[in-house]
C-alpha cells in the first residue's frame, strides 16, 4: 500500500525548471488521472506558469 503524502502545507517544497512544452506534457499526463486526486496540483502548476509567463515579453526575450 503506498504511503500517504503529507498535507501540502507541511510537505517539503522543491523547484522545477521545465520548458513550456514539458510543462504542458506533465499537465496532459495529469489529465489522465482521476480529477479528485490531481486537480489541486494542476491548479498550482497553472498558477505558477501564468505568473511566470506574465513576466515574459511577447517575443520570449528577457524582460526589461
């Protein structure tokens, strides 16, 4: 039986650096799992991605 992960607010945090295509692939894979199990993770990934992409200029270069 798999171990139950700790609640998100007490779990250790890690930082991943993925390209947009890889991030979308992760989200696509998560979409194959039961919604009740992954919806919070999907929302967290989308929230972080939106914040980071909002800081990028439209041409993909470095912000001024």
